[in-house]
C-alpha cells in the first residue's frame, strides 16, 4: 500500500512530462494521433495526450539552401559543360511537406537537376554562358510550380558555375582576342580617317583664306595702280599745261632737272669710289646753260636781276637770289674757255 502511494506521484510526473511539448522557434511539429496527422504545433508550449498523441515530424520552417551537385550537360550544339547550382526554398505548409513527399530534400534536388538539364539542353553554348538570368528565371518558374503541392515555396534558383571544355575555353579565348584586336584596328582606322578628314578640311580652309587674301591683295594692288595712274595722269596734264603755256622753256627745264638728278645719283652711290661719266662735261655745262637761258627768258625783272630756280639733285638746296650778268650766262651749244 505504501509502495502504491509512492508510485502514483512518480507516474503523475512522468505522465506530465510526456504530455508537455515545447516547439522551438523556426520549427513546426506535426502531432499524430494513432498514426494520423491531426495538428501542426507552432513554436511554443503544447500539451498532448500521452500514449495517444505523439510528435510525427519536426519541420524546419526557415528558408533553406540546397546545394545541387555538379552536372554534365550537353547543350543544343553538342557541347559538354559542367554546371553547379543552388536552390533557396522555404516550407509554408508543414503538413504537406511532411506527408505529401517522402524525402523533401532529395525530391527538390532531383526536380532541379532534371529541369536544369532540360532548360540548358535547349540552348546553345553561347546562350548558356550569356543568359544566366534567363536560365535562373526559367528554372525558378518550373521548380516552384512542381513543388507547390508539397507546401514548399522556391524563392530562388542560381547557377553558380558553368565550366565549358578546355578546348572550347581556349577557342573562346582566341576568339575574344581576335575580336578585341579587330575592334582596336577599327578604332584606329576610324581615328586615322577622322584625322585625315580634319586635315583636309584645314587645308581647304587654308586654301580658301589664301585665295581670298590674294584676291584682296590683287584688288588693292589694282586700286593702287589705278590711283598711281591717276596721279601720273594729273602730273602729265599739269606738265602738258605748263608746256602749252611756256613752250620749249618748260621742256628744257624738266630735261635739265632730270639730267641733274641722274648725275647726282652717281655721287651718292655707296659702292662707287671712282665715277666715270658716260657724257662729256661740256654737255653738262651746255645743259646748265640751257637752264640759264630758260630762266633768263622766263623771268626778266625790271632791275636787271634774274631769279634762278634751284636744280633738284636729290638733296634740297636753299633758294637764293643772285645777280647774274646777262653776258656771263652761256647759251646752249656754246662752250666755255
């Protein structure tokens, strides 16, 4: 009797321990009654009936990562490539994940592997290398739709690595190098063409400006010659008027003046130490006599003096008045003793 009284509290404690279940955060326990799923226990404290209810599965409700082992896949153009992938998924329904599929992880892995072969096998090698985002999107859509009856949500499928064969890798490297060399040559050719075009444009503009400058210079030269001709015409007209008014006296005066200028240039020459005159001195004296006769005939003041205009010899001389006797001025053609 005493032993029974002692066993009752012990059995009560054991019964209570079997009835109490604590579910951890991030997990859901499935409760089975006589082997049938009846309840999904959320995180916290739960009481079950011992020997009637029991915990069936402990389902992880956190997002999980499943590593897909490397696969050898034949692409559409018969290239063998190795592919590694990862799958991110989360259980949304613990009852379905526990009882709709036998091994959830193996099922997701097999489903991802087969669809990976299907998706990448329908693409060329270049597409598999350049369209990873498209491959990931297609795999995500297919695998998520296939696992939805299991209460699983596929959040992401990522291709980790694509390994083409060694010979294809070397061929791709040569192709990339050739493409870059081609681009460099094209850019260099375009730069050379642009440089030639700019140089030609510059030469064209230079030629145009040079032609315009020559045109302007020719115009100004012609204008200068025209003005010089006008001045020469006016001077000639003035000389003609003087000749018409004074007759041969003006002609003799101008000839003598130019003659004297020509002779004066010999004396001012910096390179000539000895001067040889191509004319006789008597001719020069005769010319001076003609100038004197010209002056005597043109100007005859009442007081008997004659005003002699200065002869231009290249240097200005002050004009002076000299009293010259008429008999002392030789006439043209006469020589002095």
